[in-house]
C-alpha cells in the first residue's frame, strides 16, 4: 500500500491546480485553445515543483517530448530542467562536507554560493580546486532519496489500475513505465554510478572514433553517492541557434553528430545516453557537443541488442516481416504472435497512403483502427526502447530549430551507407548474414514518413508542414 499522507498531498496539489482551470474552461473564459493549454501547463508545472523531485523529473521527461506533447506543455516544463528553486548554500555545504569528509575550504580554493543550475535531483555549483583546476560540483538535494521512494510507491500502486482503463496507456504499459522510471531515477540517486556511466560512454565514443561529442571527466577521488566533482566545460545553450550560427558553427552537423552517436552507441555497443534534452547538451565554440548528466544510460545487451539491430536493418532494407520479428524479440509483441496477421491487420503489406490526402474523420478512424489492432495483439513499448524513442523525439524537435532544411531521406541514406562501410563486416558476423549482400531500400523509410516511393527529397520543414496539416484536420474533426 502507498504512504497515505503522500497520496493525500499529491491529490490535493493536483486538484488545486486542475480544478480552477476546468471551471474557467467550462465557463468559456479562454479566447483560444492555445490560451487554455498555456494556463493548464503553467498550473501543472507549478504543481510539479510543489510536489518535489519525482514530479519535476516527470516534467523534465515531458519537456523533451516536442511533437509528442502540446507545445505549451513542453515549453512550460522546460523550466524544470534547470530553473527549479535551489537549496540554501548552508544545506549544500553540509552535504558536500559530510560526503567528502573534509571542510569545503580544505578541498576547494573557491566555491560559488549561487548555483549554475538547479534541477529535480541536484544542483550544480562552479568551483576551483586547490590545484587551480576549474570544476563543476553536482550536489544532491538532502531529502530527495526518501521522497522519491515514497512517490514511487504511490505510482507503483496506481499503475496497475490504469491497465485497460485508458486505451492508449495499454500501449505504453503503465507498470513497465513506472518500473523504468523507478530504475532510472533510483540510479540517478547514486552519483558513483553516474561517474561510471560517464567513463563508459566516453570510452565507447573514443572506440567509435566519434570526436564530435565531449564527455566531462569526473574527478578520480572526489565522487561520492551525493557529490560529483567533474571537469568544467562551457559553450552555447542547445537552443541558442543564433549564437551558434554567429560563431560559425554548422548546426546541421551538430544534429548529424547526435543522430550518429545515438545510433552507433545503441547498435554497435548497446550503450547510449538515456536522457537527451536541451538542459543536458551544449555546444562548444569549436562545434563539438558537450554531453552532460549521465544518471540515465540506456543499455541493450545480448539478444536484445541483436534484435534492435535487426529492427534497424529491416527499416533500411524494407524488410517488414524482419522488423516485426525483431519487435517481437524485443518484447513489443508476445512471443507467439502471428506476424503475418499483424502485417495484414496493420496493412503494412499495402501501398502507402499519404495521410495528408485524408480528411480529419478518416485520420481519426485510421489512428483508432491501428491502436485497436495493436491492443488486440497485446502490443507494448519495451522498456529498452522507451529511452531510445524519447531521445529520437528530442532529436526530432532539435532538428526543427537547428536543421529545418536538412534532407531527411538523404541523411538517412548517407548514415546507412556509413554504417555499412564502418561496421558492416562486424554487424553482419554478429547477425550471421553476408553484409555485402545487404541492399539499402528506402521505400520503408519513405512509408514511415507517409510519402510515396517516388519522393526523392524531404526536408524537416516539409515534414513539419505535413504534420501540422494532419494535426489540424484531426483537431478540427474532434472539435466538431
């Protein structure tokens, strides 16, 4: 059973946030739907801050879901990345001195009292070691561990009741979502694990020869469960497109580097940063991207990595049944699923229908048909894919700002060829196939974007215009 007092507080805070908005909406106080969404987004963000680190962390996850959640909600929850009220400096001093076993002055020549940023689990301060090295000190909030565990008990108790009651939640698998959230946030509570993750990712990038990413170096002797001292890096905010371009940085290359690093890490080594968002990335003056906050790292091991590899291979060779088999092996479909039936029910064996040619009623009906079919087969989003999909959603939104005129089809083709040249022999050996006989077929990729096989080029700007048209038609139909 969940802690009763915490349940009461959560319900009280959320009710106080949502009820006034519902009353105002019912009375027609909002001139536009955007104004209504802006107010509820603000109220939910303030409620999350009141409820503390667990709910702030959920807000951070929402903030990286551009295109998945309403823009007003995403923009509001971006403030949860590094604009959360900070702990007083006296509290920070107590935590640092307790964990390092020494007075602040005996370790640091200087330690800024005002944090550079404050987020759900911790806040970071600039400091200088006695050696003169400039560092960043990440300090955990002292009460966060106990509060997170209470909230996880509430969520774990509630999640099973959502199965089957909210149709779309069945695809997301609420208990698995809570399990994943619990695993990742509990890992974040131990900075020694984060330091180990930093070393693993840095080693992987080095072995891949990926020099476009930089991982700050953790200090070898100043890492504890609640304190992490690391190399200080500085650069442009990931959203500062104007600043990067004024400095002569190729923003398209920034996006390309992120896409390649994510895919290479997952496919070749089964390791990737699991929490990409604007607060965890900034771009150095030389164009390299600094990667921060390694509390969440995705790991695909053994058969799961090979299944993921087969899924990605199937996407670039238009092997629909191969993709479905890989999804089954990843746990997205039950082990005894009839793959041919799934392909037929989802109409994956038929020519692509351009969704922009459909009416709002037809679009809504198609979404309902697909969801119903997937639920009928017991489809779920596997835990291993949740982090990867979330990262791809973030990169999708980043592309809108950094590389709107990037030719998506051309880039996917180039990346596929690069993978074949750089890793084809190794991956072919692991999969037991002749890598020289693999032929790239972009028809499946084009189908995933909803365009026909004759399309040779598709920029992100064009894709976004298509999406906005589809969303507008669906909203207009639902409003009627």
